[in-house]
């Protein structure tokens, strides 16, 4: 006898119980964790100081002006060195006298005396302030030196000429105000060429 509610398998006198449908899962909503309260921090309004710091732009590096050609000539002139003993400074040096002694030492091959004369001339010229009242002393020195020396001495260029024309190039603007400079440059071509070469070196 077949019981109701049970399926019948043909050929078998076996009765299987009906499977009950599984219940649907129940969704459980988890409560959201409560976040801690946050305090709002007020943003400070820009003041005069912050505005200034924002507007400040980096300053470019300061560029020093290049040394003028006359400044370079002076630096090289002052850096010249000559052997010899240090002599006392004179408030009113006789520049032409040093050249006369130099010519004597060159003629008789007294080398220590030649070098001492060059040292004395260099010292006096470094401390000589050219102005309208004494510019004639430098022009007389130029004229005498080029009139009594040669371009080459003892198989080398005359060091006294080199020294004095170097100083003249340093003071070219002051010397040019005197007409005598033009006259002596016209009369001595070697002085003129040495003067120009020293200016452009």
C-alpha cells in the first residue's frame, strides 16, 4: 500500500521521505560603529605677515661690475716686484734722478744697483698721486727715459721703459689733459707704440 506524500520508485517497493525545502537565510544587518566626534579646526585668515612672505620672490645674486681696463692695469702695476732693499718713502721724490742712476748702473753692468733703482721708481710711482699741478713731472720722466735709454738693454726689453710706460698707461686720462703728452708721443714713435700696446694689454 502506497502512503500518501511519499514518492514511489518504480520497481522498488521503497518509500523515500520528501525533503523539506531549506529555509532562506535571514540577513542580519550589523550596526555601523559610531565614529568619534571630530572637532573642526578653524583655518587662520592670511594676515599682513603671511601675505608678505607669499609675495617675496628670491632676489637674484648681486653681480659685481667688471674691473675697468685702468683698474686691471693698476692691479698689475702694483703687483710688480723687484729685488732690493726697502727705502724710506719721500714726500717729494726725484723720479728722474732714479732713472739717471739706473742708466749709470746699466752702462757699468751693476745689476744690484739697477734692480734697486727699479724698486725705488716703482715704490715712488705707486705713491704718486697725479694731478694738474704735478702731471708735468710724469711727462718729464717719460720724455727723459725714452730719450736716454734704448728699447733693448742687455739682450732684453728695457725694464725701466716697461715700468714707466706701464704707469703712464694707468694714468692715461690724467696725462691726456696736458698737451705735452701729444707732443712727446709725436716726437718718439717707440713711446707711442709702447703706450698703445700697454693700454690694450
